[in-house]
């Protein structure tokens, strides 16, 4: 009897080990870069050189991960591979951000979905950023800004969709010279997709408005806009906004946009 009990206990132990191994294998790598596979997006980003060499990180499956910081000098294409990434934040430097793209980096997100998760700002951007055929989704979350742009050149192209949480901002154009971002920021929207949420054009109040209009630009060529526009203008209605296309479903927004038609 005791022998049977020992054998049973051994079999149960082996089964537990096999189950744990199976789970580990099932989790496996979530992305690949230069032929190598990585168990987290942050791990792959850390291996990208800072000499400007363009590097593609490809997501292998839907996954959840901590916030990611892209440092100066890194040039990364995040190919989501038609998968979804859900940022949980919490990493050092990204306690509220899903992605923090630092000045001097170049980043492209394409071919998939990024969910806001617990982020207050899904993408905090100071870089040259391209959003191509990607969906940024903050619906049903506490995210305040889907993409906050404080520096660099931003291109929203292809079939890109940005979905803000109810009452919150899809993206902003924020000129912030007092924090060292004197280069300014330009956001160009040329998408066949939809921008759901408020658009903000504003600054820190430390520069003359003609300087703001030159250094902070919002250029709208196409896209479907469902939310309101919040525009901080100077004397004479100066703002670096030009609109040559797109559709605007909010009546007040449509009236406001008339002032910037190119």
C-alpha cells in the first residue's frame, strides 16, 4: 500500500512539472529581432543600438507587457504583425506611459493594435514618430491622452485609427520650450481611418504666439474626426494649423476648422 502511495505521489509530481513546463513553453517568446526571439518587448528594445541603425521588432502574438522606453539614438520599427500589444505600465520611467519615446529617437508602429491598458498616456512622444495601419485603442480605460506629442515630427498615415476614452484626448500638439523642446512639434494626419476623441493644440505659455504658430504645426490632409478641437490661439487667431481635407462630424469643430482651411 505504501509503495502504491509513493508511486502515485511521484506520478503527481512529474505531472506537475510537465504542466509547468508546458505553460512556460506556451508563453514562450513574444517578439523577434534580427533572428533572435525575446520574451518581452522591453527586452528586445533594450538590445537595439543607439547609433541610429534601423531595427525591426516583430510581435509574434497578442501579448501584454510593461511600459517601454525608447532611448535617444534608437531607430525602431515595431511591426505588430496584425497582433495586439497591451501595455501595463509600471516600469521605471513609464509609471503612467505605455510607451515613452525620447527626443532623438525614430519610431514606427505598424500593422496591428496597441491597447492602453492601465496607461494614463498610451504614447508619450518626443521623437520622430510614424503611425501606419495601426489602431491605438483607449476605449473603456482611464487613459487621458492616447498620443501626447511634445517634440518631433509625427505622421499618421495609412489606415490608422485612434480611439480615445470617453471625454479624453486622441492626441495633442503641445509646444513645450520651457522644458527644453524648443525644436517644436509637427503632426500630420493623412489617414483613411478615424480619430475618435478630442484634439488639443496648445503650448506652455512661455513663447510669443507667432513663435508657437511656427514651431507647433497641425496639418490635416485626410481622416474622419468625430471629436472636438481645443485650440489655444494667440492675438489675431494665430495658430500653426492647416486643413486641406478630412471630415468632421462635430458641428462646432467643423465651424472652427473653417478658419484653417488651406
